[in-house]
């Protein structure tokens, strides 16, 4: 049996819009960074077979100001996160949703065959991008902008997702290959 890591470390770029005028991370953003780091670690082959089991990790934040790294301020936080989740199988997701918020929430809480993220650190406006596929052929694409708004697309082929991940400009790739091509329909 593979020995699981007890302390996991993640380095994350702190985006300027997440900081207050005193160059501190806004309090409301802390939990977002913690949850994202936890998900990134689980997706990143930590060996944890149960994403909802409690575990401990050390979280390091890279402070940013005006787009330039001014140095690292290490915040060593040891957290125990225990989630109780009512995860559903992705095949039970509805064809249409009442709202985009509902769609994003249901997709994120469902179990998928493929669930992975892309490195968007070089993007000027996409702060995160994740792909969820039930059948390994097409799937949902959820991305977050620098204004902390989430958007979702449906029916994106896995090869388009792979090309997005490998693109040198995530924003340009999105504009030319995804935007207006894969809409999510509402009721």
C-alpha cells in the first residue's frame, strides 16, 4: 500500500485584485486559496484515493503587487479539512440548468472520469481553468477571471481541452476556439 503524504505544500500566485490597499490578502480570499490548493493537490496525484477524507497541508502564498513578484511571504498554515459531500455521479447531471451558478455548483460536486486543471499563471485574465468529463470524449469547462467571476461551457471535446492546456495564450485560445462555440443551455 502506498504511503500517503501527511503534509502537502502548494505555492500559489496571489493575484493583485485579491489584495487590499495595504498589500495584504483579503480575508475573504483565504478560504478560496485553501480550497483551490486542496483540490490541486488531489488532482495532482497525491495518492489520496478519497478526496473527501481529512488531511493536513502546508500552504505557501507568493505575494504579488502590481503584477511583479516582490518576494515571498510564507504563511505556514496547518489545516485539517474534513468535507462531507453529497457527490453525485456525473451521468445524473441534467441536460439543462436553471442558472449558471447551479450548473457550476452541480458540476463541481459531481464525480467525473476526468477532472483536471490547467496552469493559467501566465494568463492576463484567466485565473483558473478546470475540465470535467464523464465519458472522456466531451465535458464541462469552468474558468475564473481576474474579476473573480466563474463561467461554464458544455460539450467541449477533450482534444480542445488538451490544446487549451498546451496553448501559449490561454485567453486568445479561449476567444478563438471556445467562446460562443460551446454554450451551456439554461431552462
